[in-house]
C-alpha cells in the first residue's frame, strides 16, 4: 500500500488476508490501517494537525479529514478555527464544536509508507497478543499438544497452533531431551500479560499434569465415577496418586491400572518411566496414611490432630522401605496427605515408651513424695501430669486398684500443694525478671509463659502487644541450602501460630490499641477492622 489512491478493493483484500493469517478481527486491521494513513498524512500536513482517516469496510472508500476546534480566538491554526470560518462549513456550528475539514487524497512518500507499515504491524501485533491472552487465560489447567519450535538455553518454546508457550528448563522432566520439531504434551499452569506479549507457561513436572494424563487415559475419571483426591510427584522418578470411586461396583485402583496395566503404562511412558503408586483414598486419615506409605507395612499409628502430625511405627526390617531412597517414600506420603509423618521402628518406639514411663514415674515420685511403685501405678493408669491428678474427680483416683478415697484425697492434696509451690516459684522468678503484673491479666497467659516472656525481654503489655507471631513461636529460613530454625519466646510450649495470634490480639485489646468487639447474644459478630 504505497498510495492513498490505491485500488479500494485492494485495501479490503489486504485487511482480510492479515485478519485470516493472524486470527484477529478484520475491523482491528482496518482500524490499524486508518491510524497508519492518518500518521502518514500528518507527515505531510504537519504533526500538530488532528487528522482522521476513515475506510468504508464495505466499499474500501477512503476519506481523510482534518478536525478543527471552534474557538473565539485562534491560537493554533493547525487545530483551531474561528466561529465565522466554521459557519462557512456548518451554519449551525457553535464554540466548542469540532469541524471536519475534508482533505484531498495524496501519494505517500517512501518514508511515510514505511512509517505507515510500522504502525500497522504494531497494531496488528498488539491485537494478536490480546487475542492470544483472551484465548488461553481460561485454559489454565488444560493439557495441550504442541510442536517444539526452538530451544533457548534449555528453555523450550512450543508452538501451540494459535499461540506460543514457554516450557522452562526446571519444568522439564530430569534427563529429558527435546529437539526442534518434536511433538510434546504439557500442562498450562499460568497465563500472564508480559511487556512483550502474553506468556503461556507450560509444565511437565506439575502434579496436575499427571492427574490430567490419567483423566485422558481413564474414562471413569473423565466421567466423574473415579475422582483423583491428591497427587504427589518426584518428577521423573516416582509419584503417588490417591483415588476414590463414587460407585461401589468400580474399583478405583483397578480402573486406573487398566487391563494388564495398559492405562497406567501409557501415563508412565509419557512421563519418561516415572514409577506411579496408585493408592485408595480414605476419609480416615490414619488409614489413608497407612495406604500412602505402601509398600511398607505399618504396625501402629499415633495421631496428633492439632499439629497435624502422625507417628508411624513399622517393623525393624521395614524401616528403609518406609522411608525410601533418600527419604522419597515418606516425603511423597507427606505431600499426598498434608500431614507430617514421623517414622520409627518397633524397637525405637518401645525404648521411647520405656523412657517416658520412667520419666513420668520419677516426676510423680518427686512432686508428690511417693514411692516408686505408687508413681508407676499412676503412670500406668495414663496420668501424664500433676495437674491431672490435682483436678480429676476423687472417684476416678479412688477407682484405681489398691487406692481408697482417703488415699485419693491425700494424693490430690499433695498435688495441689505442689502446684501452689511451683506457682509461687514462677511468680517470684517473674518478678525477678521485671515482668509487670498487668501482663498476667491478658487471657491465655500462664505463669510459665510470664517467665519465658521475661527471659525474652517482653516485660509489659505494650511489649507483648507489639510482638509478631514469629517472635512468640519462632520461624525458619533457608540459607546456603540449609534450613535454619530461629527460636521464639514460647518455644517448648504447646502453642500454635493461631494461639499466638489470638494472644497478641488480646494483649492489644488490654493495651488499649484496639477495641474488643462485643459478641451479640446467640450469634457471632464479625470482628471490625482495627
């Protein structure tokens, strides 16, 4: 297109061809042409001139017009016109109106034509980027087939047909090599607008990539009869997938394995030989964790639901199998279940129980001035602290074989006396450390906590109110490839992050920094923003 006077149909043919090639709307191409022609016209009539081009989308007819603002007094003749001059074009013109002054067609110069071409290319490229972003932004989570276009520093650019995706080196399977022209399957995990256009980020290591591959291979998953509840992967090496069936007549594990392993083998081949353990999901977390640790056998589990930790006891000969090479099996089971798993052998568990038994027996004997046999009896009955003995109903203590009500009452009396002595000692230590009495009034604060606060220079309500959660429970950070643990003021206490946050908020209320929100009777009142 080198002249405005070019064949009218030629403009439309160019617009149609570009729109088809770039898969964008024809009107966008025509608008880009109009902008290009207007820019070229300004190079002839002056850059300050407000020139507009209009191409008829049906006939291809081009019109050029210079827009002039109607003013009382003209300061710039390129963009303004007097009221008298405007009324020669339009008798009804008023100050503030815009007059369109038609301009004659003209031939482009070489520089103007090149400039117009750049405008069109830029506008078309922007439209293509917008189209690509709109097309792929809702396809996050899909698995696509593509063609390797080029490999740059280990990163793979994949031609997806109507767009390009980037498969970064760390999203490729270990030891996987791809060459230009290879067909490749990948998972879209993110689509973002970038300065150079939308980026479609692909992955072959994402856990959901394996889940989507199973959905493609297993009709029962696609139909919703079998559901994938959780996936954990060590890409290129091993993976675990938990499945459940909504139909009792369908075995979820068997459906995923397929006849002679044909279905799971198809996924394994796509993942370059990655071994896959298919595990039945169970709503009972203990059963689920036992399944997740397969092929290791589990003798016993002990749950700590508050901290989401579980202790698993396995036979001595099964320890290495349960842990796996470099901890792989237990790590994948942890990812799959979301619980921290501690594995120990039967011998280790027996030794630990014996140690705990001896420690509790000694603690009861010293605190309550008992002989060893009485201490062992209390420990074997399941008591773990002096507080339990002090506040348990006397009838429960009296029901222990060999005890009567007088013995139970004496035990409780000694327990209460011991607790009072401990409380007195802690309070003296608290005062020695300079912790103010007001800190005791904060709900949830115990005497042991007060001593811990004093040892960590938290001595006033304002000090406690100004703490962050990490100050109380500690935090971890990675440094030089190692995890470094920083202790908090309440390390050693059974204290969660949620408990710490609640305690700090109570301190801020007590300090007068924020107001407590009263709860309406019979209903929960949402907390107001502080």
